[in-house]
């Protein structure tokens, strides 16, 4: 992948893309037509699914919640028929991050929608929210605090113009707070104070860092924040939420005593069901961070997903920046990484599988390059078993732009670039990736071996010939004869692969 400017012909042609947000309370979809750098919203859909309410104590989704979600995605999928693969991105958030049976549900969700559904980590959700919220902001207030209160989590971001600087995703959400403090819809002064205090306690470890960082403008996103602004009696979206307004609403809901008795301007019956939970979270945030006023944005995660997706289509993939940041953070040898990546990608060209899905193959090339660049990341911990350390880092680190599935694929490639070829790790990947991952692992292993000497001037004159029964690494002339250590490495590699029923032969091209 390169970080070059978008191809002008591609950028000039109108494109229709869509983003689907599988939130903990509601599912949202936005369809956008990008034309000449301008975005035109073609369609919006929203349905209350209450996914978080269907997550049991043992973190399994109850059948009713799963059925509601899948039925919604089927309806969304009808609208998305005809959109090209790669032009739709669907992301799951906090509830699906927490669910134990998320992988099973995600497979069914992808089938219902007709496009892949992926789970994103909290930090990535926050980055995408920030990218959506700031789209309409000018440069006169460059430092922004963005708060998004979801059903199961709350994201807090401080950014400088277009770049997030401080990012957190915390386990505070409107649906979760309702279940914990206002069960059955009952509201008392004691439960209200407990809900706000709980929010403040959750925020305590990060509050000082946010106060010290400071901001020029505070912006709230999500349905909870918008409903709070309306409930204050605001007549315009330009008005702000203030501490006094929050206190007044707190007194009002305690006085009502029950959710079904709430009578708040602009708040629907559907929103009332979780309103006290969202209000408690926002009140705790205001008190912890010392916010004086908050504007409200009608943009959020889905608009950020659209922007990120268009970036991928125009060769501005945020994941490339995430990989480069990891290279720097873990002090990886850039030059060696690039040498391995170059050879691995060249070998993959010899290993092309015409039966592979075109979109998956394009992503496979990216993943191979990123895995090659990061294959030595585990050396930051220890040389012994560094491929295992690398796998752990890549499964658990916050990598900009990556979904949980992306990181699992990347981590598996890095784990398998040396040592025993563990077919069980490949079988643990999504079914549509297993054949491709097997190819990627083989070419990565060979590229690492060919560059083990770390010669900055070496460009191995090799290519692959792939048959039904064997993989033949063909080397020019006497190149291998002049490198007995490389030949020994390849012989040992052939033994390792043979244990996984893969036959590797190294030969000279006479």
C-alpha cells in the first residue's frame, strides 16, 4: 500500500457507499453518494434493537435480542443490494465486543446484511466518532472535546483539528446504567445520585488527563445527548447543554419517580426508556471534567465510518498509518521489514489463486504487507519466542483503523511466520479467510528465511511454482549453492511444512 494521493479518475467518478452502525441500543445505516469531494446523503435508516438489554450476566445474547438484530439487518440489507463489495462497512460496538458468542452472531449478521460485519475496539470506535463529528467544524476552535454516549459505552476524545490526541472508551452507557440503577423504570433520589456517582468513579482514572489537556469546544454526539438537549427545552440545535440544565433535568426525573411518568419536551417514548441512564452518564461527565457548555452534533460513528471507507477506496487507508505508528512505537527495523515485505508480495504474485474473492484478495495483499512490516514487533519484548510476543501485541494493541477481525488475521500471520506451522490457528479464522491465510503464511515464512542475513542489498532471485501436490521455490542459477545457510534454512522449513502436509521443494533454475 502507498500513501499517495487519490487517483483523479477514481476520485472524480461518483461513488455510493454505506455505513452500518450496530450500536448497543439502536442500529443505524447511512447511504452516501460521494461526488467531486462532496458528500450527499442518499438514505438514512434507524431502528431500536436494544442489543445491550439482551446481553445476559454470562455475556451471551438472548435469542429475542439476536432475532431483533438479524431482522433489522435483513431490512437494511434490502436497501444495500447492488452496492459493490468493499463499498459497505458494518461495525459492531460495545455489546458485541463484550458478547461471548459474538463470532457466531457476526456470521449470521453478515449473512443477513449481505456484507461483512466486523467488531471494532473502543479506541477505534472513538477515532471514527471523532472523524464523523468534526466534519462540519471550522478552524476557529481547533481543540475539540467530543463525547459520544452509547447504549453500552461512552467514548471521549480530545483532538486537534482533524487528529485525535487523547482517546478513551469507557464502560458507561445509557442502557447499562438503566439496568444497574433504574431497573423496572423506577427512579429515586438515591438511585439517581448512585448512578451519577458511579459515572464519576468510572471516569476518575482519566479525568485529570482530560482536564489538563483542555479544549476550545465541547461537542456531544449520539441520541442520548441530542435528547437531553431537546429535554432542556432548546428550540434550536445551536443551543448548548449546561450544568444548570442537567441539574434541572435531574430534579425533574426524580420528581417523576418512574420512566413511564416522564414528560419531557422532544423526548419520544422509545427514548424515555433509557433517558435517565444517559442523563446520569452526561451529568457525571460534566461534573468530572468541569464542562461549562456542550454543543450537540447530528453526526457520529456512521459518518466517521463513511469517511474512513472513502479513504480506503482512494488509497488513504487509516490502517497504513496504524501500522507505521506501531513500527515506530516498538522500534521495528524499518529497512528489514520493507525488504521482507517486498519479497513476500512478489512471491504472492506467483501464488495467485484465481478462485479467491477479488475483494478478499485485495485485502490479503494489504495484510501480507502489514504482517511482513510487523513480523519482528515481538522483539520489543524478547528475542526468544518473539513471534508469540508479536501475536499478543497485535491481538491486544490499539491499531488505528483495524477491526477485531483485521487484528486477529494480522496477529495470526505474525505468529506463524516462523516455528511450527499450526493449522489449528488458521482454522480458527473466519472461513472465507482460511485458504488465503494459508497462502499468506507460506510466502511470509519464505520471505523471512530469504532475508535472514539482513543484507541491505539483497533482492533474492526466486519465484514460486505452485502445483497441486507441491510448492517449488525456484532460484536463479547457483544462487542457493553460494548460500549454504539459506539452503539449510529452507531444508528445515521443508521439514516443518511437511508436518502440516505441505510439500516444499527448493530448486535451481538452470
